[in-house]
């Protein structure tokens, strides 16, 4: 069977003003490109920073200087979808309004430091997100495990059970419903990672 070749063209070719994390602004041109001519684009659709750098013809590392909202602008102009974007380490962004803005655009915010800081601090952060109505765009995770080659025997790995054994009970104690916990631990991950 003869299949037509893809002629999808990603949106682009226009200048947009973006904000850098330091508060300054820059104007970039999102290049217009045909996917068939740039197959490496297809390998970058799950690496948002690499996609933004590719779309704007910038050097690796440049996208790390952007604020999240501007990164989403570039992804959209390059034909990407915000609902496929997961803002990892969102807890490190001190501006909570940015958490809300990213989620409002349909992107995912991920608080992934559970177990590496006090559960009380993370519970407070999650309650704030829930109070702001972000429960449908919030992902929970933890940086656990880790083999450290600098340590004898690779160090002492941290178990992957902290979220279930310690954190979720702490969240329940604050009155978070089982429905919301299921949303955060089952429904959201399924929606975020389903293709």
C-alpha cells in the first residue's frame, strides 16, 4: 500500500518576544520548517528545551535561561502542545503565579522533591496548589533511589516507597480526599503520559 509522505509544517516564521528567567526580554524568530526536512525535530518533541533551541536556532543551554511561560510560547509556535509539556522541578520556581500560569495553559506542573525535604513543606505546597484549583494539572514524584559512584558500594539507595508509605498518609491527615489523592496519583499520571 502506498502511504502519502507527511507534509506537516510546524507553525513558525514569526518573531515573538520572550522573557528570560532573569527578567530581561529577547526577541526570537521561531523558524518555519517542514517536518520531513527536519526529522531530528521528531526526536526532540519530548525534550522541551531542545525543541525550543531547535525551533529558534539557538545553542544548547539557551532554553534553560527562559521563564516557563516563554518556553511554552516557543513550543506552541513550533507546533507543540502544552498538554504534552511537563514542568519538572516546578517546586524550585519561587513565583507561584508562574505555577498557575503554566497549568492554566494546559501544561503539567510536577512537584518531584517528595522525600528529599520535609513532608510538611511539600504538603503545604500541595495544599496551596489544590486551593488554587491546580489538582487536574499536578504531578507528584520523588527523586529517590540513586546509585552514587563516588560512594563505597554506590551509597545507600533511598527506597521508592516514601510517597506511598509516608507522604500520602500525611496528605490524608490534612483532610485531602481519597478522590483528590486518586486524581494526583492515578488519573493525572495516566493523562500526562498516555499517548
